[in-house]
């Protein structure tokens, strides 16, 4: 049996992380793909027999607006840990003709019912609450790219997640990743990264490994998982929140500052301007991604930015 994880992008303009665990928890593969056909080709050898595929993306979306019942229920438990779920509804263009996750699961012939006894299944999962429950975190790790989060913070938090994942080798439900060559390269990529873009390339495969572990945990500990929602309206499966676990106080994270670096006020001005530029670039990247999710063309984006279509796609695709 294989346990697979897909950190599935909602649209096909961003990479999808892919991970595969053997029945004993050993990591067989971790990587990324872009388009549906590439994802299906990558996982097909592992889903011919018994398998459980954990997908971090909506599989069932029936509501026209707002949140699914699953998201509301999960958020009651996890939003105070900064692990609330994003809203999914058919008013969002990427879901108007059916979720991408369901298309891939159907193409692979996987049963998507959360309580199915079929030997080849797919389930919807969400890594953020899983990390809170599995690692007993007071709040989620801040390795996701958001404005005002520095490179140093993102790198340290992603490395912390990597170490926590490696420590699962000694867990009751184990996962062994440290000796896999793909994982070694992934870890090294994060360690030597110098830009947020390099961290982004590692982030999706790392999340996929966590999804694959949730698949194995679900199979091994069916009484220690919670199903939020149902098959009719959509569901999310995650390890059950441990009794007594409480959110940690919200704190500002003080990052080390090089005194010599800030001694020159002109150099400090450069630093502040660079930080502002980085925030603006991230906002532009996100705006382009949202425009593309809604069917916008690269030609229009190029016109707005004063770039040729091919150059716009190269920079922001």
C-alpha cells in the first residue's frame, strides 16, 4: 500500500507538491508538478493498487457563497491557532466547473467518501491544523509567504517544520524521510536559499510530505482523526486536536539585527526601501495569480505591466 500527499494548487499556474510513502512509512518520492497530466503521470504508478491519497485542496464544493460547513466547523477549533481554512464556494471561478482535486481523483479512479472502505481512496486534508495537532503547536509555523514576513523568519520556520517532520521517524505512527535523496536535496535547498522564491519552491513538496503522513496517520489511527463536514457538502480530515492544547499568546517575533548594518542611516534607508519593494512584489505576484485564477490572460497582464506576453509569463508564471 502507498500513502500519497498532494499539496494541490487551486489553479494550474502554480506548482503542486507531490509525496509518496511506502506502507512502512518510508519516503519513496517527493517533488512537484504543474499541470494535471503531469500530476497524474507522477502518481499513477503508486495508485494502481491499495492507496490513500491525501489532497490539500477542496474535493467537494456545493455552496454558492461563503464557507463550506466543514470550514466553519474546523475554524471553530483551529482559527485561534492561526490554522483556519480558506473559504471555498462555487462563486470562485476555479470551483465553478468542479474542484481540481475532484477531477484528479476521478481521473485516477479514487473513491472520495471520507468513510469509504474502498482500497483506493482520496481524502481532503489541510496541513496547518495537522501540524498544530501532531506537533502540539501553540500556533502554526510562519513559513508561508505573506507581506512583512522576512526571509529569515520564513527560512527558520520552514527548517523547523523540516526538523519536526524528520523527528516523526521515532513517532508511534512513523515516517522516515531523512535518507531519501529527494528529501536531502529539498532540505539543502532550504538551508542554502537566499531568496523567498527559493523557499517557495521547497514549500509545496514539504507540505505534500506532511499530507502523505496525514494519509498514513488516518489509516493507522482512524479513532484519532476528526472529519469536519460530510461527503454531501465537503469535508476536511485532520488529526484530532489534543485535549488541553491551548493557543499560545500572540507575540511579535524579534529578529536579530546587525548593529553595523543599521549604523549608517543611508544604508538603513536602502534596507527599508528594499523591504517595501519586496512587499510590493509579493502583492503583485498574488494579484497576478488571482487574475489568472479568474481566467485572465497573460496578454492582458503584459499590457498592464508594459511587458511582452512571454516576459510577463516568465516573470510571474
